[in-house]
């Protein structure tokens, strides 16, 4: 059984890396018809349980193969839901094999599910005491939780204050209930288990690198197509605009280049990602950019359009202070895009020596690397620094073979 609460809550929004992991699990488990499969989700009014057919129908709507249905009466009176969330929760109820109010969850799970099933949660949503207790004491489920990072505890300065307390409580529940923890990297396991060990011995665990899907490129909007087809080089930073991603560092570099160089020599910077939190100074700098600035903020691109841009970019820039996995960097390597990154342990673990590593306390070094790539020939597979050659990206089949074999 897979918990899909996060995907339903984020209906209508651009998928984050965590969302895409949950989606990959849903796709794989729906397709594996050799065993019974169920999905669980929390809604405004309680919990819904779907079998494989229902999960397949919901998957088609999440991926856009089918449209979500109309909001039902219960959703129409739920004031806090977005229009898309109302439609998503309505379709959950339409396709559910059973549903219940919160206080009846354990009874519902006991009656509807086979004893001893495997429960997977990859989205850090719905991992409440109520749900975990009901799974453990109802159908006697084996509880598997995928943890993406320990950033809220290791780097609280880059996280909203409430997220630190929420994540600490989440780890306590995982330590108390989980039969197994799945980690996306050895670096994540080392960091998380250091926190878990402060309370009790950590649960059994496995490291399984996240897979990367092969996504075809998609046509770009005219303005981006003209930019990316132009001879003028461009660089990308990909991800939510939040403090730990260190966008301010790149803005400083571009400010310096604009001050020191002729405008025609300054490469473009594409900032691809929606605005996050606690980053008002960066937002103000972006809002104050003149219309002719070589810096472009893009927040609604599809995965296919991102792939097209990566295939044409001089490099993906990754000056993050902390990452759990750094999925965009792995995706860039897959399409042959050069990478310039901070020397984080997870990057050296997953990408090895492919990126050009540079400390984020040396903006002049970064500027030198950027201008070197801007002046060089951009060709996938060439031996320019930072360009991945013969990189074999982690794939989902390998991930699931490891995770499900141990389940």
C-alpha cells in the first residue's frame, strides 16, 4: 500500500522532487499486477482507500492523461481547498473501495486490507500517530518510510521555524513505528541516523539512489526559444527559490559581471523554479531587475521544457548550502549538461567527479568557471570541464529491485 496524500494535496501544482518520487512509486506499484495493491489518502473529511483500479484512475488524472472530475457536494463546501484539490478529493471518493471518518481508520484498515501488508510512505505526509498506530495495530502492516534529507535539523537557518519542530516530531514517530527506513543516499542515512540514535536505535534501513526518468524535450515558448536558440550563452539554476539554494550568490556574480563587462559579453541566467519562503531579499532583487537584464525568472515550465533548456544550456549551476539528493543535477548529467556545484557529500556520492566543484565562499572562482564555459564550445560529450561523458543515471528499476526485494 502506498500513501498518496502528498500528491493529492498538491493537485494542480508543479511537482517538486519529493512529489515526483511519490509519483514514481505510484506508477511502479500500479503496474506491478503480481500482488494486491492499495493506496491510502487523507482528505478533508477523513481517509479513503483505493484498490489498483482506483489508483490507476487517479494516476491518469495526476499525470494529465485524464481530467479530474467535477467537485462533489462535500468538496464544494470545503472552504480551505483549492478548486483543483476539490476535484481531486472528489475523484478519490468516486474511486474508493471504502472510506471513513478519522476515528474509524483502524477499523477500516483492519477490515479492508490483508494482514501483514507493506505500507510505503515517501512524501512525509500523513505520518501521524493516528495513521501509524492504526497500521501497526490494525492490519499489522510493515511500515516503510522514505526519508529525503535531514535539512530541517542540520540546517535550521534555511528552514521555516515551524518546519524544524515538525520534522523533529516526524523523526520521533518514524523511530517509534517504522520497520524500515529507505534513504536516497548514504549521506542522508548518516545524517538522519545520527538524530534517530539520540532517542533509540535507528530502524533497519536501506540506501537506494533515486531513479531518473528519460523525459523527451518539449517545445519552448517563443521568447525562450529565441533566447535558447541565440548564440549568446545561458546558464540555469533549477529549484525552489529558497535560502539554502543560494540564489543570492549567483545574483552577486551576475551583478559583478554586469558592472565589469560590456553587456554583450554577460551570459544569461535562467532561474527556473517557483518562489519559496524566507527569501524576501532575493525576491526584492529579482523584482528590481531592469527589463533588459540578462537574468530571467521562470516558474511554470514543464519537465519537457526543462529538458530542452538543459540540453542547450552551458551549465546547470548548483551553489546550494545543503541537499538531500540534488535530483536536478542528476537529471542535468543525464542529458549531458555540464554542472558546476558546491562540493556537497551527496554530489560526490551520486555524481562522483562529473561536476566542476567550487566552494561557495569564492565568487570569483565561480565567475571564472562560468565565463570559461560561456566562451567554450557547448557540445554534449565533449571533454570541456564539467560536461558529463558516458554518465549512467540511476534508474527506477534498480531502485525498486533493491527496495521491494527487501520488503
